[in-house]
C-alpha cells in the first residue's frame, strides 16, 4: 500500500522528527542506565519519587500519579508495588473515599531521591543542558511551551 504524498513528511520535517526521536531515546536510555548503575533506581521510579516529592503532603491519588508520569493505572500499580516493597512509598486509603488510594513518599524515598538527584541532574546537564548556550536554552524552553502550554503553567 502506498501512502499519498500529502501524508509524507518533507525531508526537513523527517530529519527534525527522527532527530527528536533519536535524541529522546538516547538521553532517556543513558539517564536510566546511570541511575540504575549508581542507585539501583530506574528512571521511571525516580520520576515517581520526584512527582510525589513535589505534591502537597508528598502524596497523590494513584490516578493522579499515573497521569503525571504517563503510565497506565496497571503499570503504575506494579511500579508502586516495587517502590512500596523497597520502603520508598506507602499506599494510604483516602478518608473521604474508601475506594481511593494515595501513594505517599516515605522518608526513605525522599532520601533515596536526594541521593539519585545529584546523579540525574549531572547527567541531564552533561547530555543536554551543557550543549546549548543560555539563548538556545531559552529557545528550547519556548519550543516545549509551544507544544505543551499547560505543562509549564502548573
């Protein structure tokens, strides 16, 4: 089956899109590998701890947490199971809705996050931020804002 020319990307569009995909995949892979090697903490677990650290009372409903880290409810449940077994997160019942569950960051989770944060931010700086001037970083920030305006308004 042949795709019509209307749906084809121009060479410029294709280069930009493939470049974005390669950069994203490579950066995420490297940051994940660094966190696992230094702290036995995969990047997606780090992200959950980070989101909980920034939440009021360091807790969120499981559904809100799943939306924040872009995981399915079942995927988040399995991830929180692992974090709970490791003592980094606790599940708590919602007082106003007995069916609802919160995930709450523990003191151990906060400490683990702070340890891993140094490694993670150094990796982000080395792989991305240090490769651009301040003006270029401002431009990048503007591009991301253009794609996801609500994300930076929160």
